[in-house]
């Protein structure tokens, strides 16, 4: 069982980790800027994000599952609320990329649709919570439906149709 509360708690733990390490992270950014300029700052920001995420138990669970898969493409979705204030997004396990007649095509092996009410969390923007929940749900569905065997993934890939990206 996984709820939005789990994602909010994980996010709060992650934010607390960032707060506790604010001065160390600021030093990392300053040093990167002094040595390498903007590219160094961008790289340091990615490193800081990875360090923060390691404190989030939900993201750790996602990583523990997905690192066993033959591959795991990660996508961030920026969803807008519908007329009722809900955020809804379909998270897809897309593999492969080709172009045909100028259009990008991919194969979607699995998908899961997640919908949630916008929450006013002091921790995070709602679409980041939606992404965490969606990636968790897709990882669990992938584990259940495809497992960790490359041959099973290959069969699913071979049977999937090319569709617009």
C-alpha cells in the first residue's frame, strides 16, 4: 500500500536533509562556480539533488527496484491541474526511439495513470509528488508484469507497437 502521505513524508525527510546540509551545499556551489563557472554549478546542483534524494525512503525504494531492471528510463512530467484541480498523468515505460516521416516514435511496454488532488505541501510542488508516486507505481507494475528477466522484457518490447512519442 502506498499513499500520497508516504510521498509527502519522504519529501519532508528529503527537504530536512537539504536544510541540515545547506551550508555544505552552498560551499559546493561556490567552489564549483569559482573553479568551473556555470557548467560546474550545474554539475554541483545535480550532485546535491542526488545527495538529497538519498534521504528519501520512497525514492530509495524506487531505486532499489529499478536498478534490477534491464533498463529504466526516467521521465519528469510537468502536469497542469484539470478544471477540478486534479493532477492526472500517465506514466509510461517507453523503450526505443525511431523517426518515421519526421515523427518521433517509441514503444510503450507498460503504463499507469495516477491522479491526485493538488495538495498544499510546504515541502514540495504537487507535480513533484505526482512524479514520485507515478514512478513508484510504474516501478511496482513493471516488477509485477515484467519482472527482472531481460528475455521477458525483450518479448514485451518485440510485441509492443511503435507509437508517437
